[in-house]
């Protein structure tokens, strides 16, 4: 069977994944995390947003300054349900969740760190890699590669402490169109398509 993917994103307004895929967020994910007793197959069926034939989103936009309370029980209940229904569950975890973000990230089999080409971003990524659980697989993504003013590749690899696994080129037009018009970047530029395809292969 073709693999099915669930992508979860909880973000302050606006919600980038929904914008860039041309769909609308709803309150389903936030409700699931804040009231785990409601989580069942029917609830998830209503909460999910079909972005593509094999890609469903659970995405909620939160007002600025609002941080949901996410308990271990809520994370376990939600992930347990999703893992029974999907081949891959991808979580975009914002740092605003604090301890909950670290708890959720620590349970992932694979962690993807997307970092820009600045020294600050590279050092931050290096610290996160150093603090990851030993058994966790790490994928390092150099985002916006080739952006004017960023570190040269050799210096960036030194700051990361390793070479990146995937490089996503700096394509302001393609990704700008995605954010403004909801057209996925990989449909606009073959370089974006190649980068996304490589990341998908590395993840799977």
C-alpha cells in the first residue's frame, strides 16, 4: 500500500504548513492536546485536513501569546492513535511549547533540525544535536542555502560540527509564492522539488 503521512503543526498565527499547501487550519489539534479525553478515531477523522491523497494535516492556529498545556497523557493518546493509522507521523513542534516540545521531540525516532546559514543558527543546531537522545536519528537540513550574507559551506559545516544531510536552496520566489498563494514550492521550482524529494527519502 502507498504510505500515508500525518503532519501535525501547532503554531501561532499564521500557520505556515496550511498556508503553503493552500488549506485552512482548524481547532482540532489544539483541542486534542488540551482535552485528551476527546481523542478517538471519529474525533481525528473530523479534525484532519486532507492536503493531498496520502497527506493529512492536523494543524491549529493559536493567537499570539497563547501556549496550550500539553500533558504527557495527551501526547501519548494522540500519537498512539495516529501511529495505528499512518505509516509516518511528522510533528512540527514549536519551541513555545517549552517542556512539552522537548518531551515530544525526545520520543521521535528521527529528529529533523532545519538551520539557516548564520553562525547563531548553526550553533543553536549544534547544541540541539548534542542534547538529543543517543538512540535518536538526526537529520540536519541546511535551509535557505546560498542566501547572500550567510556563511560559506565549509565554515557552516565546521559550526554545525558535521555536513548537513539535506540542503534546501534559497528560493525566495518559489517559497514566497507558496506562502502568499498556497502553491507548493515544489510545483514552482525543480530545485525545491529535488530538495523536498531528498528530504522525504532520508526521512523514510
